[in-house]
C-alpha cells in the first residue's frame, strides 16, 4: 500500500517538473523576443532623435532607465567587446558577446561577419593579457581580467613590533675592599702559605 502512495506522489512530481520546464522554456523564448525588440526600438529612438532636434546622448541622459549600459554607435568594435566583457565579469562565448552587443544597442549590422570579428578580437584580448580563456558547455569562452595596474600593487603590512626585553643589570658579587683591608688579606694569605710550607718541611725531617 505504501509503495502505491509513493508511486503516485512520484508521478505527480514528474508531471509538475515537466510542466515547470516547459513554462521556463516559454518564458526564455518570450524573453529573447522582448530583448531583441528592445534593442530594435532603442536603435530606432536614437535614429529618430536628430529629426526632433535631440542628440542621441541627450536622449540617453534624459531617459537613463531606458538605456542602461548603452554602448554608443561611434565606439570601435574592439572597445565595445572589451566593455561587454568587463561589465559582465563572467565567462562569455563569442555568441553571448554578440547578443550582449545587440542588447546594448550597438550597431552590429554594419559588419559583414560580426561573429568572426568578435572571435578575432577575443583572441587578441587573450594575447594582450586582457582576458582569460575557458569553456562554457564545452564551448570556448572568455573572461575579462582584473586591471593589471591594481593587481601589481603590493600589499602593505604593518611592521611587527616586538615587546622590549627588560634589561637586567649585573650586580657584582665581589665586595668592595679598602686598600688597607686588601693589604691585610694579602698578608694573612702569605703567612698562611708560609706556615703550610714549614709544616711540610718538618714532616719530611
């Protein structure tokens, strides 16, 4: 009986998981459509702005929430790819870089083979030590490196301050004698030695 209950719960979980996966796929498909349409409308707005006496830059400044991370059309492709890599901060394939360029409003249509150009630029960024190479789902990907200017700054550590050891003064164990006392001690020593010598001579006789 318990086995049947568990099987029913298991089957319901499988059905729910399948439904959720389908929903996610639909959401991602719709998101891609929306993102592409946003890029198209952004380009259209910037193209129309001179016709109403507005500069594209002023439109971007007036509506910053509609143009986040926008890459201006006059920037070179290399700088645009570099900016996309830097702002993302994660491993990105060439296809992902192309998608991000479109989303920022960059005019990729002016290049005959934009993907090939992106591949070339990414390889050059690796050669110039500006990016590192890795893989995402077995596909070659690239990541922007940390600014070498900051990477070369050495860490500064505070000097270690050791506690000072107490200075021990040596106290002489020898008493200080006056010249008279010192002479009496020497005389007593000589007399004792003389008596010991005489005693030894008497014993030998």
